[in-house]
C-alpha cells in the first residue's frame, strides 16, 4: 500500500487504480538478517507468484490473473 497509495496524489489507504501500481516485492527483501519490517526470500517469491497469477508450466502462458496490488487484505 505504501508503495502505491500516493500515486494518485492523495494518500488515503486505498488504491484508486491498482493497475497503475508497479510494486516489485523484491525491493522489500531483507538485506542481511531477517527483520519484521522486510520480507524473507521465500516471502518475496510467494508475493511475486501471487501478483503474477497462475502460469501454465508447459506453455509459459498466464492461465489466471494474479492479485491486484491493494487487494491483499480483502
């Protein structure tokens, strides 16, 4: 939310247009020791998969869309 909320000019805790959010979970990965304010490597991998959606392992084509940024708590 912090990465994209102000993108529309107003920080209100809601993404007006989640499709305009280009959040990359890798920027939140812990550098060094694990801490509560960053993501582990496994958490980053999981977040990337959630946002990218289901991919056919044979064809590499997306078969189901991923979550939109801001929809995580829903």
